[in-house]
C-alpha cells in the first residue's frame, strides 16, 4: 500500500519547511498581541542567506552580513517604497543549531524577537520580557 502516512490535516503530514514557517508565524502572532504595529510587518522564511556579495533588491548579500565566521539566523529589512518592513528568518542555519523541535521553536522566537527589537529600536528584553530566560 502506497500513499501518505497521515491525512493532510494532521500535523504529521507537514513538511519540515512548513513546520518551520508555522513556528515563525506563531512567534510573530505572539508578539503582535503585545505590539499591534507588527501587523504591518511581513515575516518571511528563506532557506539560507543570499550567497552573493552586493545583494539584490532586498539588501546586502551574505558576504556583507557575515560578522566573523558566523552565519546570520535572521535579519530586518526596513520598508522601502511600497515594500513593508520585513523580518526574515533563515531556516537552515536555525535548524543546524537546534535539532529538537522545542529547542528550534525557542531559537526561532529569539531570532524573531531580536529582529523585532531592531525594528522597534528597543532591547530584546523590552520586546518580550521572557527573552533569554527559557
């Protein structure tokens, strides 16, 4: 017998990428309850940072973002023209650092909080008082 192990409406059938997007959206929704102005922010998930220097329409590339030997886990892009403020979380770098689902959810939330803090010009602890405590 071939076919899906679980029906599409069951979480088991969600891909890793879909589950990751759900983590980012859950984190964004959690913060939007405290900071209503975040409803205008676009939260995105990309596999990895752009690998070319000079970047594209969304800003600098990976070579411009590297600080030492670290790869960014996320970034904030300020609104330009008709494009809204954007917060991007990079899926593969986060997954490499956090293997377990709970650990991954915590890291995703921390990345989102850090980027929202940059957007709002606040400390991460001001954006979410539980930041760094879990």
